[in-house]
C-alpha cells in the first residue's frame, strides 16, 4: 500500500498561481502605492504651508488680505452668501 502523496503540484502551488491570488497581490501593491502617494502629498502640503507662512510674514500680508483674495478667486456659485 502506498502512503506517500501523488507526485505533481500541490494545492498550494495552484493557489499561488490563481487569478484571485494575483488580484489580491495587485490590490496590496495598489494600497501601498496609495499610502506612499498620500505621504508625498502630505509632505508637499506641509512645505507649501511653510512657504505661505514665510511669504506672508516677509510681505506683511494679513489674514484679512489672504481671505479677501481667496474670496475674489472663488467661482460665483461657491461664494458664501453675505
């Protein structure tokens, strides 16, 4: 009587190559890319805010002036009712 398993690929080998497994791996890679992109975006945002603060200080721009400029460039449909 034979007690060893039959030769050939195991169930784990089939799972490794299954389309679902590849899709799971692709999803994990996409999630990693998204996390990295978000980290870059946050660093860029922080750098932009720092530049804005420095520029406002150097040019003596008040928050009132900044807010007025923001309101001026908003499209009409986004402007708050006054």
